[in-house]
C-alpha cells in the first residue's frame, strides 16, 4: 500500500460521500495504491453512510468509536491502522481540497519528510474563514510559533491538512490534547525536511464547524504540555524564571548591604550584582541547561567567565537603550524596560550558543523548511 488517507469525522454525514468521490477522482491515474481511513466519533448517521461507502468503494475503511473521542486521538488511531508508506491527514468538511493529495504524495516520494499545504504563503488563501475565525486562527498560530521553537519557520503550523512519511511518526509517542495534531507531529516527529505548498482554504457548504471554547482551551493546554516536556522549548522560560529570581536576590543582597552592613550604595550594588550573577549561573547550569556531567572539566570551568562576559554585554545593551530613549526624549523607564527585553533575548541566545553549546546541540535537530510559490490547483 502506497498511501493511507486519514480522515477524522464527527457528524459529517452530508460531506463524506462527496469527499470520497473527490478523493477517488484525484487519485485516479496518480499511480499510487491507496486506502481511506475514516475514524468516526459521530452521533448522527455518519456511521451508516460510511458503511454504505465501504460496501461500494474497496478503498474505504472506517471505525466508529464510542470512547476516547477527539480529533487528535482519531488521527493517532488512523496512523496505527494505516498500511501506507505515506500518510495524509485531512478534515472531512471539504475545506481541504482532495485534489492536492497527489502533489503531497509526489513531494513525499521525492524525499520530503513532512508536506504541509499552507494558506499563508504565496498562492495560498484562507478565504474560507470569516473574520472572527481568521482572528482566532491567527491568535492560535502566533501563540504556537512564539512558544515552540520548531514551529517558528512553519507558516501554517495549526492546519489539519498535511502529509508525512511513515517513519516520521512510527514509534513516536503521540499524545495530543484537542485538535491540533500537526503541532504534536512537528514537535515529536522524526524528520529533517519540511515542505510547504500553497492552497486555498474552501468555505464549508454542509455540516457545522466543531470550533468551540473548549477546543481553544485544549489547544492552550496542549501548547503548555509540549513546552513543558521539550527541553529545547522549556529552556527559554526557565532562563526567564531564573533571571526573575536573580532580580529578587539582587535586591535582597543590596538591602542587606546598605541597611544591615551600612556599605556604600555603589559598592552594595556591585556586590549584589555579582552575587545575583553567580546565583543565575548556578541555576542555569544545573536546571536550565541540564546535562553537564558528560562535558569535559575544562569546558565547564570556562562557562562562568563566558557567562559573565555575555551578561556584561547585556548590561551595556540595557544602558544603551536608556541612553537612546533619553536622546529621543522618551521615558527612561520605558528605555530600561526595552533594554531588559533586548538584553534577556541576547543573554539567552548567546548563552545557548556559546556557554552551554554542547547541551544545546544535543537537544536540537536541524530542520530545512522549503516552500513552493504558486498555486498548484
């Protein structure tokens, strides 16, 4: 079997016949053997329609589930039942054009690991969404791309239409919450090449959208879970948390030096900053960038001076930001805030690249993302 097309369904009795017809038409002459797996959680007549389709079309297979429902788990079950070398996932509501499936398979056959039809590259369109749905989609996409490193170069990371080679998900513990299964695949899958192709998202003509506040909440839970379980994504948030603790340590030490030991404020500031810097280094070394035991001793010794040098540049960045805001006659406090944001980003990226580069390299995998620029339909 060449291709398995996995379609999760929930009350799509009005759409599955037309979807099957269009899949059959698009695959005719494509040169690939295929099966269509409908994983159905419906409460309407969809199971009866799927049974009728399976009697007429030998490519159609389906299972009706009464427990463990949900779009994400439906796709995972489809992966487990699929026999194809290439796996394509799409919705049943006809908003994903089946006519693009042969192109997806051609790209996978050419060696691409993950193929994602995108609404947001040249030649694509999300015209099938109303203004509110576009805003919700943009918000979800932005949250995902900001939160998770592997998604930042993917223009349509929250879509439900994609294709993968079987090896990308084989043996991978996929445990999605809610409906954004593609994010789960991109975070946990085994791949090195992603290719985006443009497509036009079509308007729903039958059935009802499954979008709900509950699904949006599940999406946020899913993002938090992926960040928490992925060292590469968790690292930046731990770094910020350690930095916040360092501010508290800095203020406490300076207060003690001035109020208890009656030291000069400038000297107290220097002492407090040095102690806070040592505090931050130790916590980052033991928590944020865990995995130092296998690194040779001389490299570990060099980490602290490198960390101090990077932090010093961060201090200069903050001071320069304040000076710039003063020159522009803007608020110096806003300049300080902007400087803190810039220096935090600098400190994290520089430390990730130089101070703890061995640990960073172990937890990251280079991924090449390419795009096609013209509409393929």
